[in-house]
C-alpha cells in the first residue's frame, strides 16, 4: 500500500525537531487564514490508562469528523507519549495497546479523503509493534534518532546549527560552531535558546559568533531554562508562572541585565504588532492585509515583522495574540520600564530582582479579551 500524503507520523525525543516538522506540514496543508478553525490539536501527553484512552478517542473523533465550513481539516495529535514503546518503562497497558492497534487498522482500511490530514507527533515508538508496522504501511513516517553515541549526536547537532542560527541572523566564525555545540549540548530546544541569548548579547552590531562570545555567554550544557518560558508567562499575564520560571534563574550572575534586554526587545516588537492590528494592517489572528500599503509593508519588513520578513505565519499569529493581551499604552510603558531597569542595573548595584518586580507590575492586570 503506497504511503498517503495526508497522514504523517513524526517520532523523536527531541520535541523541538518533531514540532518544527509538524508545523511545516501544517503550514503546507492549511492556508494561514484557515488555521484557527481548520486545525484541531489533541493533547497526547497522558499519564494513565483512562487519560490515554480519552486522548485516543478524541483523536479518532476528530479524524472521523469531516470539515464543516472549511474546505480542509487537519488533526494534530500532539506529543503522544503512550504509543507502543513510549509508555512508562516502555510499556502500555493491554487496553491501550489494543485501542491503538484498532485505530491504526481503521486508518489503513479507510483512507482519509484528500482534504483531511492527520499529523501525529510522538516521543517514542517500538518499531516491531503491530501499530508501528501497520502505520508505516500507509503513512509518511519521519523518525529523529535519539540517544546513540555522543559523536553521532554532536555531528547531527552541528549539521542543524547553520539553519537554526540563520533564524537569528547569526553565523559562526571558523571552528566556533563546533565549540558552541560542545559547550551547550545537542538538545535542539536548548541550542535555540542559547542562540536567542547570543543574539541578545551581540546586539545589532555583530552577526558572527566567535569563540570569545561563546566563552562569555554560552551556558555549559545549556542548563538555563528557555528564555521563551519567561516571555510566554508575560504574554499570558500569568504572575504565578512568571515567578516560578524566574526562580530557576536565581543566583545566575548578570541575569537581570539579560532579562531586561530580552523583555525590552519582546515589548518593542509587540508595539509594532499592536500598531499593525490597531491600523487594520494585521488581523487580530495574525494574517496580513492583502491591500497593505507598500510603504507600510516596507517599514514593517525593515522592523523584521512584515509579510516579507523571515517570521513564519505561525510565529506572526502567535505574536499577534501576544500583542492583543496588552493595550498600546501598556506595551510602551512596559518597554520604558525595562529600559529604565536595565540602565539602573548597568550603572549601579541594583539587585536583579528589580526586573522581576517591574515585570510583575506590567502583567498585574488580567489579560484582555481578543479584540475583533
């Protein structure tokens, strides 16, 4: 049986790679203006048999429900952690195993119509299981190798680095790329986090990462929490999440300055997105207006956020959502507070907690409902 072009199984413990691959499929299959309604995401991270069977049932129901108003539908069963070989100690219960096998057999016997898609991302899969063999008979399967020899992981991470660095408009001096991977490790999400930090450190003046930069900024083993966990908490206006995330950085030398820099850049970009939404250039759901004035488009692209800029559609959608959580006045005031906090930290012995206090003031009000 030939593999269907509209069913995809992506397996890998590196969740960043798996999700990035899935998002590319989503972007190719579903037009940007339809994704809010035509893409249904089912959480596959389930801790016990009851939750696992419920997750599978939700996925099956979504797959069996054809598009209603949209011309296309995509079901993303995301982060499944209980496929055969992926459960606790590599095992799933008999009931879950039987249900998974039945689901695979149903898909094999009843191919999805051309306007429906199924994307499954999973952490692990036992290749010799009936589920795996059945699925591979009709689906497009991508497997990212996990574990293995350290040398193999290093080579794989080094091969991915240029593309990941280019997203931050960075490149590496000769030999610096290998030193970077050797220091931060091979986990893709950590690599991306370290590249974001490096971009902040270099500023607008330089784009080439040197050995000296790595020695000054990169963390051994990439052991710092991802910076986007902080910006996520900010955009959600979630004080408890922000405090919990910031606690992971306690005792990190110079973190206050880095946090103020990252937060200032975050608010600066949201000001541009908020202005675009308020002027009707960008819909509240992240789609650029088709009749966008050329000068406006050029200005937005120059700011790195316009239709022709490097940001992917899903990133624009997310940024628009983040911007809608604040008024323009709140965003401008937040950026001013971050600039002031960074200046105090640089010019005096102010404590790093100053930035955290200012951020909590920024997000103190509840998130505003999305504006049409």
